[in-house]
């Protein structure tokens, strides 16, 4: 009896765009992911300038927004996993932003 073994590798991000209502990520394997900003409330509530201030991390395994203190992994995007931030944490963050 033989067993078939293979390794699943998550593709990495090449390019990222943040539109008015979606996060669009182009992957190295040719796929383009479009995810609603509602999945990521910090992006949703960020200014256009804050949304554009990102960098790829981990050789494209994720995306980091320093102004918004947000990190999103390509793996979570592929799996359709939205932000895991609690409502209470988001509310505190929003209140801190208003206090600026």
C-alpha cells in the first residue's frame, strides 16, 4: 500500500490595493483575492491615507498597516477568516482615534 504525500504551500502576496469597500490582493500563483473591508473593521474605519500605508511582511505571507495596528495573513484571506478582534477591543481603538 502506498500513501500519497504532498505539501500545501500558501501562495504569497505580490501586490495589494485597498479600495473603498474591498481589500484586493494579487497572489504569486496568479489568483486575485477580493475581500470586503467589513471583514477588517480597522481598515474599514481607516482613512484612505492610513489604508495605503501598508507593507508586505514575511516575504508576502502577510500585510501590515502600522497606522492601523493591523496585520492580515494571506492564509486567513484564502480561508475567508475575518478579523478576530473583539467588539470591545475595536471600540477602545475607535475611542482612542477620536481622542487624537
